[in-house]
C-alpha cells in the first residue's frame, strides 16, 4: 500500500493511493462510513502507532473494498489534481539522516568514508510538488541529495541487525536539501540541513518494496540526470543503520531515517551550478515513485 497525507478542500487528511488512479482514498471518511470503531486513527502516525503493520493494512483493505462497491464511491476519493501533498508522516523525533554512506559520494566531496549522523528539523518538512525558497539570504550553495527513507513501525531500542526489518513499517523518499557553505561554517550539520526537507510522496509498506537494498535512486535537476545510483552501494546497510541508531535513540513509530545519498551532488560536479530560483528537482526511487520539488 502507498499511504499519504494531504490537504483537500482546506482540510488535512491521510489516505491510501487508489490502484491505477491518480487519486487517494480519504481514510477518515472511510472509517466514518464503514468502520466498526469510531475511535479510529485521525492521522497516519496514529495508525502506524496503534496497529501492527499488517493489521492496519488489513483494516484499510477491508474499508477500501466496502467503499469501492458504493455507487457514490467518488465521494470518498481525492483526485491528486485537487490536493496538496504534505510530508506523509511527521516523525516524533527530528528526521534522522546518515551522511557519507555511499563511498563515491564521500569521495566526490573529499571526505573520509565514516559514519556521520545528524538530524533535520521537522519544521523543514515539505511534501511532494512543494515549493521551497532558494534561501539566498543565508546560502549560495544550496544542494540536493536524493535518498531512501526508512519509516519505523514500532518502538525500537538496542536491537540487533537481524531484527531490524521487523521494526520497519515502510519506505519513503527524502531530498536532503543541504547548504554546503553552512556545513563548512558550522561544526555540526543541523543548521545547514534544516532549511528544507522534501519527503514523500508516499510511504510504501515494506511488503511492496521487498528488496530495498537493491533499488535505483535517480535525481534530476531540470530534467538533467545528476544522480544515478542504487541502494546496493550503501556502506552501512539498512539493518545496520536501524540497529546502530537504536543503540543511542529509542526509535518511535513514525520516525524516519534517511539512509544517505549516492554520488552526483552539485558540490561534487565541477561544471554544475547549485540550486537556484526556477529550478526543479525530481528524486525517483524504484518501487516508491517520484518526489518533486520546485525552487522559487
């Protein structure tokens, strides 16, 4: 399933993508009309937190089956052309990010391959088809980083790598927008990495992305391919990332871990400009979709 959060008719909803349609089932409306329990999850984060992954999917599947039999089923759908995508979930903690987790990306920036972990402010989250500033008042080196995001499904603390996938709810796309000059200016990355964090368009449940450690990541700027990588090139693999973070942080349902970016960022390409007003960035992850961001 592909879950999403969005604004529609001036209200905030969460839903699940309609198969073979560019629209979403509005899950609160389905719960109200067809659910047995009126104390239903009001947000996707609440749904992830309250239910085991497969249980929640089964509940949603049954609701969709009932709605799809109705003559007025269009009343329970929101066309993508009429919605504003939001980040699919707001993590309880700041978004956790791994740097230098692709060898060639570390090398293109002249860095050692070593574990680098930082967070990004949740206030920076932006949904698919969102517009962000060029932030020219604070940076002249705004850069993109297309990444696979791991969404945690249940509380995880000090878990072993072989157990990690039991704690994963699904996957999303993250564009780790980075101000390279601010990274050099400050000793830590928080300021340089919290200007904007596009995320989405969906959270894809892990059953629909059975091999996340071998999936393509492609980033385009104005339709020019800049990054063309694969998650198989990660230094620390997904299970190691989740396990390592859980040693120090009690991960909560809905937390998102961005797993690093492949080579091809603007800072590593000598003949490429940094992001500027008028640019568009599209990050595609096979099996999830495409996350589009516009720079104003």
